[in-house]
């Protein structure tokens, strides 16, 4: 879940990391400036993902918990570490605004927090870097089966090809895609 991320480049980098590590659903709570992503940074990742919008962070967390997820927010004070997340059967992670982190309402609705241990003198990471580290650790050992991979590929192509539905309908009707209706191939 991304709550009130203000920099479109950060949002885009997180989406790209979600795709890279096989995280299919991204829940978004737009901030005052909306939810923006830079397509040049996502490199098409946004076409592979299910991006679900919510009006409030606490409502999103409550929805995830009803689906059986353990929901943990990123915070320097978090009790758990990213490597522990892979052991939780259904886990959702919350990343908040670059300056304030997740809202107090979202934190209160969560099951707890996690922190990325740091050894240097800087006490925080960029939200997109923190998300990539967390997703790498949390998704160790999981992958899509062949049917899921084919379904996602078909969806990506449907979203990427102009008039994809018409081309498929033409093909299914025995017409050569791209020819005029009524003309013989």
C-alpha cells in the first residue's frame, strides 16, 4: 500500500519494484496532489499490475485485514525486519509519505511495524529504495505458475495494443486482423 506518496518518480520506482518482485496488487491512497506515476520510470510496469485506489489509509488497511492479510507499516521504530515478512503467509506492507511516513490512522489500523536495519549514520532511506529492499526480502521463494504468467501476458498485450479487442474479434470471426470488415483476406 502506498499512502500519500508525493513524488511521481518514487511512485513509479515502487511500481517497477512491485512488478520485478511479483507483487501483483498495489493499493494506493492518493494524497492532496493525486496519484501520479512517471511512465518513463515505470518502464511499462503499471500495465502488469492491479492498482487499486482507496480514499483513506485506515479503510484500505481494514479491507486488507478482512482479506486475511497481516498488515505492517514501514517505520524506523518497527519491531520486525524485512526478512521476517517472507514467513508470514499473507502479508501487506504500507509505505507512507516521503516526509511523514504512514498516517497515524493507517498505523493504528495495522498489525504492527517493520524497520530496515541500517548501520550508517543516515537514519532513513528513500521510499522507493525501502520498498525495493522490503519487497525483495518479503517475496523470497514465490513465483507465478505458467497459467498465471500467460494470463498476465495476455492482459498486458490487451492494454498495449491499439484496438486489441477488435483485432481479437476479427481473428475469432475468421477475418484477417487489420483488413476492412467485409473484405476477403
